[in-house]
C-alpha cells in the first residue's frame, strides 16, 4: 500500500469505528508526516450495503468511499502551490462484474 493508501485506510478505520460516516482529521501518526498532507476529509461509502458498494474494492475499502486530502503548501503535488487538494473516490470493482477485459 502506498503512503496515501495507508493514510486513507487509517482515516477510514477511525471513521468507521465512530459510526458517523464522516471524518475530518488533521493529526496523523508520524509515519504519514512525510507525504505532506495537512488534513483529510473522509466519507464512508453510502453504497456500502448495496450490490455495488458491498464489495470490497481496494484493500478492504468499499466502492463509493471518498477522501479529500489537503496538502501543506511546500509539499503540493508537482511542486505547484495551486495543487492544494486531491479528491479520491473508490470506484466499483469492475473485475467482479462478470465482464472480460475485452468488453
């Protein structure tokens, strides 16, 4: 799991343990400091109990889960200070839909 994936998983576990579905987090374990994320907003999947979201897609994360990462200015992606945030949404598990790669 890459650093972002590890950070997202960390935040998701907290959100799910609280049962609220939505989490804002601005303090992280030391191992995540180097990636330069200042804050993460996490919304657990509203599709969790549906046929699409009920499947785990990436390392136990449900389809429809959303993360918004806010970066420290000096750690902005590509060194561009205009890159202040990133939105990541876990998509459905296409590999389990019965279609082949050619379809």
